[in-house]
C-alpha cells in the first residue's frame, strides 16, 4: 500500500482533533435542544376524544394534547397506588388494633386472676397475723404496732406511681399497704421470737432430753419405776429406762456436759459412763460393750460416748439410761418427751 493512501485515511482524524472546544459544545447544545424540541412538538400533538350518546343529542368532542393524556395517566397511576397503599395501611392498623384488643383482654383476665390471688393472700395473711399475735401473747412480747391502717399514698402507692384509681383499686391498695406496714412492724417481734428460740435451743442442749441411742434407734423394754427384776424375779425400783437394740449401736450424750466417771461394774451396770450437766442434772449410761470417753472430757449433745452392749448383770444387749437431779433419780420420760414426742410408742418394737 502506498504512503499517499495512509495519509488520506488519517486526514479526518486529524481534522477532528483540531475542531475547537466551543464548536463541539455548541453542537452538543443544539442536539439537546433538538431533542427537547421534538418532545415539545410531540406533546403539542392533539387528539380528539368523541363522546357519542345513545340518544339523538349532539356528539361531544374533547380535544386534548399528549401532555394532558400523560398527566391524566400519571394521576390515575398515583391514585391507584395511593388506594392500594391506604388499603394496606388500614389493613395493618386493623390487625394491630385486633392484636392490641386481644392483649388488653388477656391483661384484664390476668388482672382479675391477680385480684383473686390477692384476696386469698389477704385472707391467709389475716390468719398469719392472728397466729403471730397469739404467739407473741404467749411469749409476752409486744407486737410493736398501733393497729392503724396506713393512709393512701404510702410507699406502695409511690412505687406504683398511681394518681387516680377506682374505689375498688383503692381498697386493694390500702389492704396491701396494711400488710406491708404490719410486716414491717412484725420484724422486731419475730427477732425477739428468734432470740427466745435460741435460748430455748440452748436450754434443750444443756438439759438431758436427746434420745441416747444414735438416730433415735431402739425400743423401750422396761419403764422407770416398780418392776419385776428380769434375773432375780423380785419386785424392785427400776431407776431408769431400758432401751434395746443391736449390739454395737452407738450411744450418744443426751445433753452438753463433762464426763465425771467411767468404769466396769461386773455385778451390776457393766461398762458405764456418768456425765454432769448444767442446772444440777446428771446422766448415767450402763451395760455398754465399750466406752469411748474418759473422765474430765467435755462432750456436746449428740456426741458418741460408747456402744450398746450386754455387760454386767443383763439378759441381752440394751442401754440402761438414768437421769438424776442432785441425788434424786427422776423418770427420763419427762425429759425425753421434749425432743421425742413419740416416746410412748417406742415401748412396742417395730
């Protein structure tokens, strides 16, 4: 191919590169103007809409241009879209209203149930208050209350932030405030009752009342008082109670105290343990198979002191349990009943 031919082909490109920018902008604006001009001319184009009645009245001609038709079509689309939107919103609002109504009904039902439970609670509390007053009276403890019902607007009303309530609600709130105030007033007396119980427990720990066989085991084979001797077969004064169980069953201290004597009386009590307690009490545990304490040792109520056996003058494995105040021997049943309400039923082997 000749060089002259290549120059002819590249000539239009070189000419385009050398066209001024202003002329190219002017050409672009003319093209845009021509485009909008065609749109305006198309929009001005008129159409005739003929309305022909079925009667002999004259025909009605309506001339509209393209812009009017486009406007009416757009307006119709907007109206239809708005209708569907409003229908959707209304349907959602109606569903929300139904759900809200259902929740309100459920809340009202729950409120009725709460009110019923509140009535039950108040009735039970009245019974509790009466029982507490009776207990305080027996213990000679002041209840600490003046019996006045607190006025409306107390702590409970403040907590609930209630300004206006119905007459029934006001009565329920007053009842609750009365309960709260009464419970607060009961704290002091209940603390005093707790102190009394602590003293009572301490007292029960210091006097012999715990069943002397571990875990409440055993059964009574001979009561305190006049009995026929099981070996000599003569009437004699039995100074304690006999509690039988299997050999080797642990024997425990009936109260806090100090071991004062241990030994083995071969012709009488066999292996035995004697313990001194507060308030002049003394206990003796006889016929043991072995002793687990020594003289001078402090023991607490429930501590093991030996094992059940058949030592000394005995017809079978059992414990001879005695209680003394000073030098006077007393019936252990009076004290064992304090912590063993079913003591009498233990006279029958189960």
